[in-house]
């Protein structure tokens, strides 16, 4: 089964994806926050998902922005996949 890397990473950020160790969570949250905060749209998505982690629309927007960033940055894609122990599908 392939994993949507952006959805999983945002799930870790919001606390919806569980079962990961503390170090993994810290690394993934740091990477996701840094990447989302790098653009105005990403910062707005980050603000939205952090203000309302259970909001479906906010989560989808954060996933969309992160997915676009992952397509543009193979190193980030591989780093997140490695931390989350999944194949790097976006």
C-alpha cells in the first residue's frame, strides 16, 4: 500500500497520525513547519491547520501546499519518507 506522504506528514503535524516515536515526530513537525512557513500561502496554511487541527479544509490546504513543495524538492521528499519509514510517493 502506498502512502500519501503529504497527508501523513500533515497528520503528524496535527497529531492525527500516531504511532511514531518522539524523535520522528519532532523531525517531521520541524520540516513541515519550515517548508510551509517558506511562502505566504504556506504560512497561511500552517496558521490555519495549527489554529484548527481538526478542520478538514485547513488540513487539505496544508496537504496541498506541502505536496507541491515535495514535488519541487526531492531531498525534502526523501527526508520525510525516511523519517516516516514509507516510500516517497506524493
